[in-house]
C-alpha cells in the first residue's frame, strides 16, 4: 500500500493526531539541528571541511538554501548566549523567523520578559512587539518615479545568403517593437515603526498617482491623511453594502420580519450579527479556539435556510467561506456538497420582484428563450427568477413548441 493511499484511508481524527505528532518531532529535530550548528560553529569545524565560514559550510556542504542557513546560524549563535531559545524552539513557543527578529534585541535584563511576550507570536506580531522597545521615526510621504526597466532590442547583425558567387549581404530587417517591461515582482512593504504607526510602501501606476494628486488638491492634506480619508470612505460604503452599516437605519431589529419568506437577510439582522461577532468568523473548535479570519465573511444559518430556518439573529453567525462550507458538509454530507460544487451552483440573494405574476413571467421567459433580441429591445419590467423549476418548464415549452 502506498503512503498516499494509506493517508487517504485513515480517519480525520487520526490524520490530525499524526500531523501534530510529526510537527512535535520536527520541532525537536530542528532544535537539535540548531544546537549542533552552534557547536560546529564554536569549534570552527567548517574549516576542516574546506569551507571559509559556517555560512559557506551550510550552503555548500549541507546544501541548505541561503535563507535556511542564515536563520539557523542566527538562532544557533543566539542560543549559545540564551539557551532558553532552544527550549522554546523545541516546544513550539518560538520559530526560527521569530528568533531571528528577537536576537539583536535580547539583553540579560530583558531576555525573560521579551521571550515570554513573544511566545506563540507570528513574525509580524513579534515585529510589532519589538517597535515598542525601539520605535522608529515616521517616514516622509514620498512619490518617486521608478527607473525604466524596458529592455532595449539589441542591434541585429547583417544577414548573409550563400549564392553561386559567394556570400551576399541582405538588408538588415527592421527591429521589432521593444518588449514591455516586466511587472514588478517586489511585494508591498508593511513595516511597523512604532506602536500604531506603520511604513507602507507599494508600486503604483501613473493613473493612481494622478488620482492621488487630484484628491490631494481637494483635501489639502498630507498624502497619508488623504489615503486614509479615501480608504475610510470606501470602507464605509463597502460595509454599508455588505453588512448594512448605516448611521440612520430605517428599521430596528425589533421591527424586522425574520421569517424565511426570502433568502435575503434583513438589513437590521446583518447589522446586529456583524456587530455582535466583531467582524470575525465565529467558528470555535472543540478546544475553544476561535477562527481569526476577517476576510470573505458570510452569514451562516445554524438552522439551514434550505430546511426552513429563518433569519433569527440568534440562529445566525458570521463565518468565513471555508468554515461555512465545512458546516454545510456536516449538515448535508460531503457527497451532496461535492456535487453542488461540481455543478457550479451558487446561492445568491434574489433581486426585487416588481408585481409580476407567474403567467406574465412565463410569457416573458418564452420571449427571451425564443428571441433574445426582441426581449432586450423591449424591456418592460424588471423580473427575478422565482425558482429553477419554472425556468425548466419554459425551456421545455420552447423545445416542444
């Protein structure tokens, strides 16, 4: 039995248990590896292996990448002075990237405090922790033009042709248009400078620069303040559209009808659920850990709408797309959801229906299916598809008629 087939046959709980065990083993091996690198570096044993430095030995003899070598050597040298780093690396409280960030700031007087605060933190969280110790000044707002990286076409050599009287030169062909410059590969930079202060750097188009200058002319402020105002206004519009956030709501939650007459979630319910859940996925596992995702959130019905559940906010939560799908698999089964995704079905909120009877809808649908041009040229009423079965009926009538 292949290893991949063996993994496919084990249960979910067993797979997670094995992964946790393997990660623990990996951390123990990583800690021992760093300790061995520290001892080899201290004894300068790389010299007897024809390497001029520990870095050269790691990359040329051990075949580590430059990044892998740098991280492990940095951690190894710091661990000789602060052995607690190896213990924290072994039990998972720290990772190599975090040790690399912490090492230049560790002192005898702050080592215990700093390592305790850095435990189980991500790299970005450790960077934010360190700026509390040594904040940096604000950077100026700057817009500068990047150098032109378009590649010039090399000059073409004359082309020769072999004939009866020797080689004759042919006219040099005209050079083709220069290749467009390659898109920038440098990712945006978000670097903490001090508590609640960040340096943000990215590459923008000429159109964006022009828009920023036009916006700055209206607002008469620093570039960072102009961008913050624009982002705030855009965010308010998106939250109003997605979560019905508004300063003067039309209806309160008590005035809202939450019956399951439509898949549309009432605005008051959206506002309440979004505020209650703090704009964060509300999924909590058996150990009490809550999902931290804040992007792509969806409204989840604990009592599924497809089975008659209503829009009572007590029965709804914000969920990220993966957890919403995970709960749907638990409710309907993996095979049902697999077929659902394979067919490309998507559930969307229905558009408004403007007093259109079933008979009028059937007539309009037949017109669309038989002659789309006539239907587009004579739009009379905005309609919404009541259900898929009615569309199927119209298609069947067209096929039979």
